[in-house]
C-alpha cells in the first residue's frame, strides 16, 4: 500500500481507517454506541476517533474497537458481525489487509436509555 510505483506512493492515515471502522461497526444491529473509555475526551481533542484504535503497516492494519451493546442481544454474534463488517469495509475501501479486528465490549445500553459502562480492564480481566 505504501510502496512506490511509477507515479508515487499512497499512504492512508490511521484516522481515515478509524473513521471507516467506526462507521462500519455502528451499522451493526445491537451496537448502541462506541465507547471511548477513560481519557476518551482527550483522545477526541487530539483527533482520534472515539472507541477506535488503529495501527497500520505498509499493507495491513490492526483495529481495536470499544463498543457498548444493547441489552438482550447475543454479544458473541454482535462482535462477530462487527468484525466481518469492519474487515470488509476497510479492505474494500483502502486495500489494506485487516489482520486483526479486536472487539472490547465496555458496556450495556438498556431500552430505558440507561447505560452502564465498565472501567477498562487489563488483559486478564482485572481492573
């Protein structure tokens, strides 16, 4: 993707990939919203998309998405649908190979408008 050919190079900014990933995740039924977690306000001021972290290489990318899901849905089904939709959107729009789409469920949204979000945890599930 970032390689030189006869007329120049193409480099897609991480923020562009983050916007694509965020929109693709938001299209999935059962996703209430993206979750920024702790420090999301600062990240947004710096131009980062809420609830999305992207790392790109020359021709591949890794995406971490933090989401809040609707109460009563199958979380594994929603997460898998997010992964497939985000992967397809990124690969078709950018040409990058999406090697990992990691989903972090950070909260639950209830039909009465109440939302419960947990603090971000370590990889072992400990706060």
